[in-house]
């Protein structure tokens, strides 16, 4: 669990530093940072999708897979998320926190930060390595990256990013504790598929940052992460 604890502390520290830098920041500068963050997040999402979908053969040929699964996952995820009202519930929770602590943009920073920090191969592989082999090195590297991202999030979006430490502890820590059970399954094609869907959600976050009227309900896409798991289970039963 040490890797996850360090990761959570890095996010809180980065978020607090970002909040300190936010004070006195001119609106024009804040807007520029916001747009730059959106571009960076979009690039991260696109890079993650391409890395999960495309493979290079020994002969140097390029092939892709998972396009149909990505479409189905996002559609089903959006449908289930809309029916459950995930985005609306999180926004209501964020608004309640905003009223109590007086911080603006809590829901946006919390949801966006949580998805960015918890989606990706480093999260899953790092947590499993920490749990199985006591090797937190991947999570330490992730902590440095997340800490830097938290600074930018805190400076541009607000205090919600600091609370991302809670889902990091729950999700990433849970993967670490259950590493022995999950390791045989969370690898290979399934890991690539989960990351592919997750990075598509990260891309949606970047679009929301840049295009104010986009209003993609990213939180409603969370159930999409389970579609590759269900599909793999169905395939194993049929096989």
C-alpha cells in the first residue's frame, strides 16, 4: 500500500500548491492555463487510445483492434450512466461541498482529477506489482506525474483535486490488496481494452476544458470501463 499512500499524498500536496499559486492569478492567465491543460489532457487521452489499440508486428506492420468494442463500451456506458444519473449525483455532491467550504468548481476538478489519476495502465500494473511483489516503483513514478498534474488542476480548477486522494486510496489501494486475485485477469488484451476505454474518457475531459459548450457528461461514462470485463467474461464462457 505504500505506493498508493505516496500517490495520494503527492496529489494532495500538488493540489494545495496549485491552490496557493491560484491566489492573485489574473483571469486571463487562469483561462490560458485552463486551455493548455485541456490540450495536454487531450494529447494524453489520444496517446493512450493509440497505444492500447495499435500493435506493431515483427515485420514492422501496424494493426489495430478494439474499435467496435470502444464504440459499444462508450454507448452502453453513457446509457447506464445516464439512467443512474452518475454525473448529476456527483454534481449535486460537489455543489453541497462548495456551499460548505466556499470553493468553486469542486465537482469539475474532483471528477476530472479522479478519472485522470485512476485511469491508465500505470494505475493497474503499479498497484498489482506493489501488492504481489512489494515493488511500488511504478506507483512512485506515477506519483510524480500526478503531483505535477495536481498542481495545474489546483491552479486552474480549484480545491476538488485534493479530494481525489480518496478515490485513489480506495480504487488503487483496493487493486493492491486484491492483487493476488486480479493479476491473472488484469493483463494482456483485457488491460489494453480497459485502458482504451479509460483514455477515451480522458479525451472527453480535455474536450470539456477547451470547448466550454461541449458539456460531455464524462462521469456518466464510468460504467463503460466494465464493458470490456463483461465482454471478456462472455468470451471465456463461450470458448
